C-alpha cells in the first residue's frame, strides 16, 4: 500500500517514513500543504498521514479540500498533545483517525492498516482469494495453508493485485504501487517480480493479458 506522508518536522518525517517502510508500506513524504495537494492530485496513494500544522497550507485545509472534492481516501492526522480542539476539528473535517505526538510507530502502522481494511470493507486482517491468504498485519502469505516466503516487492505486488481481484492491472498501475518517488524504477521489474510470484504461488495464479496487463486468477484449494 502506498502512503502519502505530509509532515514538516524533519525528525518525525524521517522516522515515520523509515518505520512505515519497514512495515511494508511504500511511502512518499512531502513537507508542506501545497506539495501534499499536488501529490494527492496524482491519485496514486491509498491513504494519507497528515500533520495538521503544515507550512503554506494547513493540514486542516488540505483535508477539507480533499473531502469537498469527494476524495474519500483514509486520512490519519498527527496532532500535538495539548491540541484537543485541533483533533476535534480534524475529525469533524473528515479525518478517519489520529495519533498524538509523540506516538509509537507500531501503533501508527496498525492504525493505518485498520483504516485501509475498513476502507476496503473488511473487518478481518487476512485477505483471502481462492487458495491464497495474506495476513496484512504479519505480512505472511499462505498458499493452500502453507507459508510462502516473498520479497518485499513481491509482497507489494501481490497486495496490489489482491486489492483488486479479477481486475486487469497495467504495468504503470503496478509500478505506482511498488515504487515511491525516490525509488528507481528498473525496466522489466514488474515482469521479474511476476515471474517470481508465479514460481512461488503457482504458475496459473497470475494471468497475463497480452498488451494490457496482469490479473490474479482464482484458484481454489484442492478438496481435503
Ligand atoms: Ca508541523
């Protein structure tokens, strides 16, 4: 899942980016409200971690404008300990959750997963499709009940496909989920990761629609 982080404090920004990246998120970091708006306009992020006290345009203004244009992506706000009124204003402006600085990175990641889960209409942490089960909290993948080891990129690719099962995803749609702005995109990388996923999950799990993209094909477990 790709996250937009808007935070002007360099220490907090760097530590949140590092922590969320370690938890398997692709993170793009901006340091002011106008840059956040420009990033949101790209439409590639799955959720937003938004500091309310941002230069150039406040987090509250960014959030209000998002909701005015019916952008329903989950937003988690970061607020100061003594700023109860800000938290109330943020939630009333359309934020889905908040954490108070200083916060625990593990809790922030868990809250984000909860928002993304709810946004996808799920209450449980495990996404299943046919014989594939992906635990979004532990990032463990099982095929027919057997644990399978995937690299971070392979996992991100599988997660993007599980988010839209049955849809054909183009190379650029998949690259958008795999790479943040600061990650170099290698040519053929999507093919390389798809190849690895097929080898680990089963050759018929991902179908290639020539000239269009790839889709996850449902394969049910053999009857026990
Ligand atoms: Ca700030």
